[in-house]
C-alpha cells in the first residue's frame, strides 16, 4: 500500500482542486477579476504539478526496480 500512497495523495489533491474550482465558479463566476481566486488556482495548480511529477518519478522507479528484479 505504501508504494501507491503518492498516487492516492495526487488523486486526492486533484479532487480537492476540482471541488474548489467548482465552488469558486459557483460563487463568483467572474473568475479572473478576483485576485484571491487567481492566487488559489495558481497555488493549487502548482501543488498538483509537483505531486504529478513526484508520482511519475515514483512510477518510473518502481518500474525500474521491478524490471531489474525480474531479469535476475
């Protein structure tokens, strides 16, 4: 379960971002005019991109470990 933890965290953050974007759009609608909303969106996208990169690195390292162990 530990090796899938990063994937689950990334998925959870993605769901959280979608919910926040839906709430921002439902409350304001004029998304780009409000600076607070833009800051929240930029922060969430930055967090999601960092977690996505970490997840890809984790998947690649798992694949390499599994591939090298199966060759032996």
